[in-house]
C-alpha cells in the first residue's frame, strides 16, 4: 500500500518515443543516460501495429517525437532530442 500511495503522490514518468528504429533508439539511449528509478522509456517504431490505445494515440509526426507522461497526463509532442533530454532530465 505504501508503493501505491507513493505512486499516487508522485506518479512515475513514462517517455513514449515514436519514430524510425534508429532515431527512436538514439532518443531512448539519450534519455536513459540520466538515471531515474521511476521512469519507463518506450521506443516504438512508426509503423508498429497492434498497440494498446494509450500507446497507439501517441503517433509519430513527420519525424521522431516523444511524449512525456506522468500518471494519466501527457505532454504535447516533443520534437527535438535536446528538449526531451531537458524535460526528462
């Protein structure tokens, strides 16, 4: 119950990266360089099929983008790697 309370008070962070395989992997690796025990990072290819609705709604645009989510609230698409590293840092 303490873990549930902790996650309620300070929801874990999810970073959802959508893009081509190489670019999404590079973004994932850059975010992973800063340790955060409550962060989950998902690098999902642009053409991935069969995703749950919560992930499928986070689409790649004309290039690689990321969404930073806490609890049930997600940011607008982050379009630059430097901005993502600053936000997730």
